[in-house]
C-alpha cells in the first residue's frame, strides 16, 4: 500500500489504477491463511510482505523482499492473530483506524451509571411530619415574611367572599405586616402613575395618534460635471475610448510637431479624443486636453491658431466670442477643412470638420461648435 501511495503521489499511477490495485492488495491480504510461508524473492507471482505502520512494542519487522513484477500483490501480516476472512465486497469498504490513536469513549448500551439514587416508578414515599411539629411556612417564595401564609386547600376559608371574609380578626402582630403591604402597593402605584405621566403622555402627544410622520431630507448626491464633456453628436462613432492621456496623441499622427510642442508647453495632461462620420460625408474630430491653468489654455489656443495661419489657413471671424477659427479650401485631393480652438477653464477644446464640399464643411462646423459651446462654454 505504501508503494501504491508513492506511485500515486508521483503521478506514475492514475486514480482509477490506484483503486483497482488497492482492492487487489486488500483482497489478497484478507484471504491469506494463518500460516503461509513467505515466497522466495524473484518469483513473478510472489507477494510482498510489508510490516504494519506502527507495530506493537516488541514485534519484529520482517524485511520486505524486492520484487520488480508490475502485477504483484501485497499482504499485510497480522500482529498477533489472523482475522477471519471477509468477502472482497466487505474488504473494499473496510475502514482501518489509524494506529496508536486515542479513541473517544462511547456510551455503553445501558447508558452510563447514574451517580445519584434512581427514583422508583411510584416516586419516593412521603414521610408524614411528627404530630407536634410546627406548621410549615405557607407563604409564597416571592413574598417572604411580609405576606400572610397561603391557606391550605382543605380549609373552607379560602372561598370566603364578601363581608364575611373580614369576620376573622387578624392575630396580634399582623398589623405591621399589613401596613407594610399597603405601603408597598401605594409606592408601586405612585411609580406606575409617574411613569405614565412621564413617558406615556409624551409618546402619545408626540405621535399624535399615529398620524404625525417625520420626514428627513435625503442627502443630495449630485455628480460633479465632466470637465471634458462632449455634446451629443450625430453620425457614426469611431471609437477612441482608449485615449486617456496626451502622451498617446503622437502615435495617432494627427498633430504636427509644432502643434504637439504648443500642447506640451501648456502642460497637457488628461485627454479625450472623439470622432464621428456624418451622413453627408463630413468627418468630425474633437480633441479635449487639460493643461496647467486657464491662462495656459488661453495661450495654447492662440498659438494653435497662429500655426494654422502659417500653414495656409484663413482666419474665420464669424464665430462666437472666445473662439479662434480658421479654414482651408479643398486642394490636392484633400477635403475642405474648418478648425477652431478655444479655452474652457483649463481645458483646450479643438473642433475640426472636413468635407469635400467647403460649404457643407462650414455648415456642419457651425452646428457642432454651437452644440459644444452649450456643454463647455468658452472662457470670457
């Protein structure tokens, strides 16, 4: 079994083969006779004898012979006497407790013996009190000596009602007990009345008969506005959601080296890039970039307009205040283009619309610019 465990742990034996080999070993071990001579090592059908995991003190451990047979079986010798043979089905489900493990004591079939005397079926016999013994105290356990004793059930006085119940005069010395009882009742009544006046009336008046409700205003949880918000634009979306920083813009080959320098000088940081394809063939590009402060944003917008003019653009003056725009006519296979820059707080907004038709590009540009100014207005 130990060799099978080692082969299973090392991966040389699968779980199914392990269970088949284990059942063969257990079946062979149970079916061995009491006195079976050990087989000579080297035989193909020999069985390997393995000593128990923890044999009793003084039991010698025979040395197991080596055998290279793949189909050998193992027999575990008994320590003192051979157990009766069991069928293979029982051996497969037999549980062997770990050796030298302290077992938890179990309850005997008749139960543990009782430490105290056992009550007889009819109960213990009642011992009558002696004839001259004093009367036992019949007062309830919660009253102590301040309450009168309970009247036995056999005494007809317990059913007295009306004035006749006062005909029996109390014994001498009971006046103090009765006075204490009356005083206790008066004190308890006063406490109950005070509690009612203090809590009962206040809770009733505060609740108003269950009609008054307390309403607490829910805390306002308004989401702060997006500093780089984009207006709802028409057309088909070109997804550029991966662009999060201005350091990703140079890889798009969208800006010239002078435009990149203008943004970097202003301290460009967080960036959003948006692209749309309009049904009339126009393409809309928007670049929103945060810079160090509003003054840097305003300066960057002016520098970018100057770059457009140096590259052959024409200044567009029919635009809202704070917007710096330019246009380029279609030539050399390039479409007409209208481009604008403006500052919204510390954000530089760039809007570009291109179309083979210059008039269509101008119309779409005006519509997109007005929509974006409603979301992010230009600095005054």
